[in-house]
C-alpha cells in the first residue's frame, strides 16, 4: 500500500533541503578559494611589477641621478600599469557572479566521470521546488536528486580549481618577497634611499665618491650686504677632484660657471665681486655636487636726517648750534656736549657713537627708526656715528666728524681809523672799522681813551743847568685809560663769534669849553698825547672773563691852526703830484701824435710799435697814480671833517669836485686810452690814434679843471682860518674888556674896610 501524496511531497521536500544544505558549504569554500587565488595572482603580479620597476629605476637613478620630474613620470607609469593589472586580474574576477550552476560546471569539467549529474541534480532540485517539470518525469528527477545526495560527500570539489597556477603565482610572490627581504638585509641604506627617491620623490641625493660642502652659510642661506664682495670657500672629502667649479644662478636669470682656486689640500675658493642681486651657488667637482647655497642680498642701513648739535656750557649763555652737514671738523670748548640725532633706513637693533677709543650707545626709538643721545667729549678725536640693523650689518660709510677740544682763548679786537691823521684837534671825531672776534662769543666791546700832557716842563730851581743848556721834557705821571662813549652802526649781539661794524668816538663832549682850546677844564687840550683803544671781553665762565685790550692808537693834539697848516701842506703835495701826472700825460700825448705809424714802410716802424706799447703801459701807470692821489686827497678832506674844521656838507662838495673826478679818471679814462694805444700798436689804424689823442686831450682838460679847484680849495681854507682867527681875536678882546669892566665895577662899588 503506497503512502499518501502529502506524505511523499513532505519527504521529497526534506530531501531537497538536505541536498541544498549539504552542497552549500562546498560551494562557499570554492568561492573563497577562487577569491584568494585572485588576490594571490594580483599580489604576485604587482610584486613582479614592483621588482621590475625597482630594478630599472635603481639602475637609472643611481647612475643618471634623475631629477624629480623624470622620477615622477616613471612612478606614474608604474602606478598606471599596476592599477591596470589589478583591475584585470583581481577586481574584475572578484566582481564576477559565481552561482552554484557555474561552480557545478567547473567541477564537472575537471571530473568527467560525473557525467553532468551534479549540474542536473541542482537544476532538477530547483524545478521540483518550483513545480515546473515541463513534461519531465517527476520520479526520475527525484531519483537523480536522491542519488546525488548520496554521492555528494564523495565529489572532490577542490579539483575544480587550477592548483598549478595557484602554486605558480604563490611561488612568484614568495620569490619576489624574498628578493626584497634579501636586498633589505644586504643593502638597506641604498634600498631605503631608492624608495624615498622613487616612491616618495624625495630630493635626497645618492651618495657620491666626492663630497663637497660650503664653508659657512648655515641653513643653506647667506645674507650679504649689497655691493660687497663675497669669498666662497668649499671643502672636499672622499675622492678629491682635480678641479672644482662654481655654478652661479642669479635672480635676473643670468648664469655663470667659474673655476675655483685651490687654497688648501681639500679647499677651494673664489671671490665674487660686488654682488647686487640674489644668487644661488652650487659647487661641482668630480662626481660631487654641493647642496645649493642661496645668497640673499640685503641693503645696509643708511643714515638720514643726522644732526649734531653743540650744547655750550651754561656760562656762555649761548644758544645751541647745529653743525652744518658739510662740516668735516668742529671746534668746541671744553665742557660742551654734542647732541646727536638721526634716522635709520632699516630698523636698528642698536646705535652708537665712537669717539676715539670710547664707544657710547644711543637711545633707539620708534622700532629702531630713530636714534638720539649725547656725549661730552673730553679730548680731541674722530667721532663716528653708526648703527647695527637686524641683519647685524652696519652703515657702509658711517658719518665721521673730527672733534677738536679747544680752550676758551681771549678775544681779539682791531680798530682801523678812517680819515684821522697823526695830529688832531681837541674836538676830533674818530670814525673807523671795528673787528672783534672770539672763538666762542664776544660779550662786550668798549672804548677807552687817555690824554697826557706832552709839553716840556721847566726844571726846578735846584735843577737849573748851565746857561745855554736845553731843557728836557718833564716826566709826566702815567695816566690811566678812561671809558668813552661809542656810536655803533650795529649793536653787538651777545655771544656773537665775530662782530664787524663801524664805530665812531667823538671827543667833543669831553671838552666843557670847546671854543677855548687851552681851558684847563677841557679833558683834551693842545699839547697832549691822546690815545684810543678798544677793549673786548668774552663770556668765559669757569674763571674771570678774558679781556683783550686792543693796540692803542696815539695822536698829538694841536691847535686848529697847526692842523690846518699840516693839511694844507699835504694838499699842496697832492696837487703837485696831480701836476706831475698832467705833465706826464702831455708828454705821452706829444709822443702819441708825433711817433711814426707802426704799419708804415719805414724801417723805424718796429721801434715805433715798441714806443706805442710803452705809451700804453705809461697810461696804465698814470691811472694807478691818479687813483692813489684821489684816495690820499679824500683822506685829507675827511680829516678836515673829522677835526671839525669844515662842515660835512662842504667836504662832500669838495670831494665831488676833486677826489671823485680823479678816481673816475684813474679807473676809466686812463685804462681806456691805454687799450686804444695798445690796439693801435698792433693794427696801425689811424682812427685809433685819433681816438686815443682825443681821449688824452679830454684827460688833460679835466686835470686842469681839477687843479684849479684844488688851488681854490687851498686858498679858501686859508681864508676861512684867517677869518676864524680874526673872529677869535675879537671875541678874546671883547671878553678881556668885559672882564676889566666887571673888575672896575666891583672895585668902584666895594665897601670900605673896618680899619678905615
């Protein structure tokens, strides 16, 4: 009796489930082995590629020392090839679907004795589960499934994989790994350097037989002041090269290659002159190449707005003085200070001044841009102003100043008279040019005078000599100098180093009775020696001020008549000199007219040319004589004015008629005729002779007019003095009569005495 249909279906379902569960571990293991094989094959392929890349790049890079771009290209090619191999041998297989049917077919291809029973049982199992027999015998299908279920444990699923291929790739991977391990064991340093250069693209160099290194330049950078020379020194080790070259790559793009000079057994040097731009230096010799040395050009600090101010000692009461920038030497009095200020073009770490062997720091402000400070020099020395910037560079040409310490010397004073002679009247006015100077300032200038009696004194009765013995001047007690007022054109600025001005000393206020020259109440009288001097005082403070007394100017005081007589005598002398000049000019005119032409055919023409040149030279000499006569005559007229003999207006009138025309003749007329005569001597043009002769006639005419005026001035002076004498006698007689009348009146009205 057969079981019911439901029971049979339940039994068959259980059988299928048992078959699926039994085959699943086998298929899972197959899939895992396939993936492992794919990864092993990919790893072996990459290892082989890596070994080939290592062998190729090691040889090329070690001997050719490839640059980073070339090594980068080779690494990129290796990466592309490796990724491609991974894609084809690993990623694509791993992405492929591995259903049970495919695995079953793979097993049956390796085990023909199965006769497709494994794939058929799997397909029948799915058909029974899905109830899709499609006209096939259900019983037969179930019988096949049941049979495979019983034989499943005996099926060798592992034979479906290609074991030889797996072994081959595994062996290859192990071999490559062993090669790298042996390489690392034998030569780890070259391998690691190869990896850094060709895998990490490091710029680290391969070891060389010759090692070259720069001396100095820590960190591969050297900072150099712009325009300075640089001496490069390299040391070599290992295999010493025959020659070392220095390669220069300038910032402007210019390059250079120069041989270096051997300066030692393993040293080479080269000097680069006046570098003005950045440069990268590399030394090469043998197979050695040094690390690059970058030379950075930096500017030295420059000083601007530097000012040196002299602070004088307090006793001088003098404002500080700024030393001109162009000054190379300064003279300062002991006790002065120098205030120094300036600006640096680069931030300065410190600023200082060096005076001789002494260094003094200055104060740096505003981030090193400004510096200032003061010093008090004690001795003469060279002053140097300098700064050090952040690059430890100083100024290329520090500012220097020679400082000379001097002691405060006494001032000097000079007074040059103008229009005053050796004999003067008691009412003389003395104008002149004053020059006072002191190294560090004049504080005061005053005038002093002294009047002493110089007339001979009769001897006392006990000292009377023999009859006829001449009397000697009596010794006059020494008189002291007394101050006198001065009229200054410009007042003295206190502390001025130099004072030049016009000063006038008037002695008229010193005489109480100017009209009575011999009056004892007058401080200055005829018969005296009058001395005048100027005294200058400086502002020296540590001790007593320095006082300098100028050279005394001494004059003899005489009466007006004697001064007039002396001046008239000198007037006559100058008039006689002008007459001589006139006579010489007349002789020159005569020679000019009568001498043979220098261009004639006469044999004496050469001698005539010499004569004309002599005439021209004589005209120049006559001009200088006229100028001198004008100056001397003007001094005479000024003496008339300063001695108060003539009024200033009268003197100006006489100057305009005598001294001024003489000066014009000497400076213009005579030189002009000299030039005409000299030109005529060379050219022989008669027009020049006529012009020169006409000019000489004009000179003679003007000289005659001046001579007449000079005679009139002399006569007028005599008349004025005679008139003044008459008036003086009349005044004296009137005063005498008045005195007698007064005495008679007092005698007439005098009271009688008690005795009478």
